[in-house]
């Protein structure tokens, strides 16, 4: 049985134009290095938030900045509950789909992003998580800035049109890959072309 298609796998296959431009301007090797480092920071921030923990002296300054931003957000919004989410599974067009949202904040499914802006792909991602969850709820993006320790928190109604967009991208990815695992501008190891 094939591996389930990850929600983010589809979004990573079709990069937004700003990313394509940055990737080409920066060059493959440097873009891969920066992207991998950003992924490590985001993963560490997610781990700390889900564990309700604090960074250590071994953590990079960007991790400390993101956690400071998260703590500012919590102080301002004072949520009644922040609950880590579990991995979700579902089916679209006979394909197994999986994804793991970050947190539920009261009645809002929230994905945490350590980035400099909220991208359209983030909204496609959280709306897919709601569809997989099977319980309609609001969706939110909590953007934590790695440099300024500031945050941006945006909540929207669940949007089934964004689910349809993601499903169209998934269909296109499956068609274009034709069973192949390579595609697009996926992050590669430094030694690869």
C-alpha cells in the first residue's frame, strides 16, 4: 500500500511564485541550506509549544525569538485552552491523505508558522486539516517572527473552496508525478544537483 499523501507534500510540490523567484535568485545550494535551517527552527518551535516548554541555551536565537512572540500572543489573547493536535487521516479520490495540525486554541484550529508573512498555502493547509478532522471549526494562522519576536494572529471561517483548491493541486501532483517521487523545487541535499 502506498504511503499516504501529506497535506504539506502537495503544497511543497507547487511552490508559490515568491519562493520560486527567491530560490532562483539565491541559488540551489544556498536556498536549500536556508530552507533546511528554517525547517529545523519551525520544527523546534512547534515541539516547544506543544510540550509547553521553554528553549534552552542550545537553541538558536530565532527559536528564542519565536517563543517570545508566542508568549506575547498568549498574554494578549489569554486563550482558555491550547491543545496539541494529533495526526489526521482521510481519503480524497481514493488516495490516503494525512496531516498533523499544530494546536487547537479554544475552538480554532491553528497552524504555527515561523515566517515573515502569512502565505496562501498556509490557508489551504489549515482548511484541509479541518476537512480531514471532519468537524467544521474556524481556522487560524499564528505567525511568529524569528527576528523581531512579534506575532500575527489571523482567524477565518473554514473555507471549503480552499479545500477544493488543495484537492486540485493534489490531483495535478499525482498526474504530473506519474508515480515518480521527484518534482518541483523540493529541498535536496547539498551534494545533489
